[in-house]
């Protein structure tokens, strides 16, 4: 993202019009594509660029949004993207990289983490990994170091204790669990860092597509737990990134 000095230097060099520079400085820069009004100023305003939500958009729309963002944002993250759509997008954006587990696409190189502080992403089971990888890819795209601690749920709690040093060393922890969602409470009682809990829709009938895990996490007796929406790895990683980079 251009700094104020860079914008003013571009005006002085005749490369940017005063009108465009005024829009950039006022934070009103939007690319109107007809089907989307792309917020090009979000990175300057909020610290992170706009992220493309791939579900519900056509491949052509996603290509258009990525191209509109390319001059202002790098890397560009698209979440909830199917492999079928990516196959179409790849022909138009050959530099794009797709993570099938996370269902995320990245255009542009991920930044090098600015510090040794890291986010620990913890899952109860292997079935929770797709949500965890959405969180991990998001956090890495936003310039964070990530440590993955997977499959350490309460059914075999000794696995959690074996990795507790990694979890306790994090600046912020994301705990992802389906079924009854108990892992967030267990971890929350063992650490002194902020914990963001993500309920997942993994489980049998009375899991109610994640509602049981959500209610368990919301009613946790462990302090310092914040809960995001069901399967919302992206939302957890966004908040964790803000905490990690304070």
C-alpha cells in the first residue's frame, strides 16, 4: 500500500492526478466493477487488505476482483473457493496458488513474519483440519508465524500435554473443535494467553452442525475465551492476527 509521501511524490512527478491522490488520501478509493465495489483502501485503514469470499461468486467475478486489487494489495487472499472454480481462475491468473484443504487461493508472495511471536492453531481432531488450515493460511497471508498442533482432543488428552509447551509459547491461541467442543475449555484453563475458539460442524446428529460445540464454547467456565462463528477459521485468524501484531 502506498504511503502518503509516495502518493505526494507521484503527484509531483505527474504520475498521479490530484483528484486520484485526494481519493487515496481520503480513504475513498473504490473500484466499481458493476458486480462489486472493491475497497482498495482497506489495508491502509485497517491494516489488512480486503479478502475475497469465493462462495457465491463466479470464477469470472473472482478474477475481476483480484485484478482490481492487484495494484494495491499483495498478497490477495480468496477463501471458500472450490477446486472447480480455481481450475478456471488459474488460466487467467497463472501466479495464483491454491490450497485444497483450506479451500483458499493466494495471489502474490506471503510476507515474512516481522517478529518471532506466533499464533498456535490447535485442533481436537483430524476432521477439524480444513477449518484449521483456513485459519493457518489466513494468518500466514497476513504476515504471522503459525505453529500447528493438530489432533490433540480430549479423547486422548495426553496428546495435548505433550504439545503444551508450543501452545503456551504462543502470543494468541486458536482452538478448533467439533463434537462437544470441550477442548477450548481445557486449553483455556492451562494457558495465560488470549484464546479464540472455533466450533466446527464435525459430529453426529446431536452436534447439530456445530451448534452443540458453539454453545459449549460460549458457556465455558475458563476465562479469556472468545468464540467465533461455526467453521469460521478465517474470522478467528483475522482477530488473532490483530492480537499477534499489537
